[in-house]
């Protein structure tokens, strides 16, 4: 698969299908790889790339710090995810495109629309993350990583990841850069040499600012309320994808279409019809 340097991040991406471009922000939390569109939860059930690629040139990528994409130790925000995506569009010489996000991928889609509305034709927000249980779980994962760092040091994190090979979502002890440690020996070496106290401040700041609300994170409500971009919102209904988070986005986005369909009714046939009808407007 091809790679591109996007905001200084080596970014793995894949292009499938033909037609107008469609940029896909992968689901999967801190394991947001392009494979998740066919392997994870609801997406495994409905296989969106199978039918989207019949109508669009689908551009999927490993988000930074995920899969085979690179990373950089800094207080990562959703704006950093946007910069990676913008650079990927620039690399592919695409000026404007619809965006589709799944799960935690919905948050950078909303942030992208706020930061670069002129480059967004429309957006599909599928099962946006959010809700009090999601915030609590996210903070707990960061705390588990920090506790491991406190006990074992940063070299202990590197040793753990090399032994288990698990991403952050599978083993919180490995932290947000686990996938990069696994895939990039040079990154692992520089990571292990970091000052532990400075590193802990980076992680603490990242946890506080990325997961700062009991609803959908990513963009401020006042900024979303000013957007004119059409949005389709598909609600989830579990501890990580609270229906209240989807309703919040409906309230904030003035040109939104909320698909009030229970999860059991989000079949391949129904989902493809709804999403394709929206994207072709």
C-alpha cells in the first residue's frame, strides 16, 4: 500500500473504487486503521467499502499513531488529526470532498469541517463516540497507561509493546503511541529516551483536552452551529457510542439529517440506500 508524508507523519493509505473522491476517517479508537472499515463491529456487518467503492473513489488511511502510520509524541488534539487528513488530500491533489467518519473518526470529521469548511462537500457521521461512559473509559485508559509508566518507566512501555504487539485500545498500558513503537524501531528508541516527567505531562494534557465532555468531542458547539455543510448522522447505542452524542451533533449542526433508525435496522441494504442517497445529493 502507498504511503505519504502528511504533516510530518508517514501515512499509510489505500484507494479503492472509482468516481468522486470520498475521504474516510477510520473507526476503532486508537486502532483506527483502514482495515477497520471491514473488520470492526457494525462496519463488519454492513461492509461499507463494498458498496461505497461502486460509486466513489474511497480514500481510507491509518490515522496517525495507528496501524502502520507514524506518530509524534506531543499533546495530540483532533486538530492534529485534521492536519494529517488535509495533507493527504493535498498529496492526492483533491481540493474538496465529502468526508465520512466512523466511531472516533467522527470527531476529526467535525473538526475538519470547522477548520476547513471550504474543503468539505458533506459529512457522514456514523456512530459518533461520546457520552459520560465514553469519557470515563477514555480517562481510565490514559490513567492505566500513566500508572504503568510510573511503575515501570518508559523503557518498560517499549518492552511491553515489543512483547505483546497490542495497540492502545487492546492494552491501555502500552499508551497512545504503542502502534508506532511496534512498527518503527527508530521511534521506539527515541521514545524510550524521553524524560519521564515531561512525558507524563504530555499524556495528562492529552487526556484532559481530547476527552473533555460528556458528549461528542472534536469541535465546539458554537463553531458547528455556524456550519452550512450537509451532515448525515447515524446513531449508535452503547457505552462508547451514546445515542445522546448523536443527538447532540444533530442539535449543533443546522443542516443535518438524523437517521432515526435503531441499530438492528441498520442493515447493509438500508444503510447503503440511506448513505448513497445522501452523498449523491
